[in-house]
């Protein structure tokens, strides 16, 4: 699916977690729009879904040393960055908070919220070097309307929204910072995967999408391309006066 969003010529954009279902859709849309792409992801994710990009860097987004070194490599190659999209994240299944171990809580919080913080912290110098840059963080509708059993993921994504607002204030006007909050999207993540290098073809669906769709005014489950378009919009000059906002992409299932 092509999106009628015009990017500045050869924008330099880094996707952190760019090999997941949404990441691949965003990367394909950006490539069609003429962007220069760097994709950061786990080694197994890069191997399982070799990305079409100028630079692929294997790293764990929860490791500050690896994130720092990844952006240093990008700085040596490009010198500046026009866009950063933080897509890394995962969940560990449905358990009530009372049954969630501290280890699981910390792992999900780190994989979703801390990873975005690290990417922004080490990517911001490159974004400021551009002078006209944009960040898009991936939140979730669960940040506003949490579902029982998804405590750490919901809390982490709520933190993403607050991190987005804070960074928008701290880095304006040279860097805009926004978030996209999807509902359930038809990816391996929805079908029971963790978003950590899983093979789409080997994962059985773990969500009753038929029942879910009954509560969606648009009468269908979301596709990765439905999220790619809003991300491209927020990266583009069409959103040049938009910062600190969360764009909900859910077919009308949540109207905050």
C-alpha cells in the first residue's frame, strides 16, 4: 500500500525494532517514499527478515552500550538523523499483576519503555544535528484502556506517552516528538509471538479476532500498513506543527 505522504528528499531515518510486522511495513513505505534507512534490531530478527535498507545494525535495544555504539556507527556514516522511529517492544502473555513476577515486570518495562528512552537519549544528538527532525514512538491503546492481564505492557506504553510529551517539550523546536498508539494489529505479535524474532508462519493465532472485531466500528482487524501511514505522516513536513501528540490508530475501537 502506497501512502500519499511526501517526505523531504532522502530523509535519513532510523527504525529501532524495524524487522517486526509493523516495522517491515514502515520500512517498505519509507523506502517507496525515497528515505534512506538504518534498521536496528536483534541479530535473529535481522537474519529472519533481512531488511531492505542502507544500514542494518544488530543490537539489543535494552543494552545502553549496544544502543550507544549503534548510534555512533550511524553518526560516522550519516552525521545527522532526520527521523527516529522506536518500534521495539514485546509482551510476555496475560497474567494479573498479583501473579506477575518482578523479573517479568522488569523485563517488559525494560523492553518497551527503557529501550525507547535509550534510543532517544543516544539518538537526540544526531536529530539535533539535522535541525529539523522528528521522533515517533510506538505506544498502544492499552496505555489508556488497559486490559486485565496486560499490566506491565499497559504501564510501559503509558510511560511511552509521557516520555513522548516530555521529549517534545525538551527538544522543540528542532525536534518534534510524537507517538502512534495502535490497537490490535494482525502481526505475529498478535498471534502469540513476543516480537523478539519469532517466525510469523509458525505462530498460531492466540486472539479471537472475530469477537474483537465486533467492537470495532471499521469492522476489521488492523493491518501493519494501517500504522505505517500515520507514522509517515508524523515524520513528514505535513506534521511540521504537530508535537507531543499521540495518534490513536484503532478503527474507532477507542476514542479518547
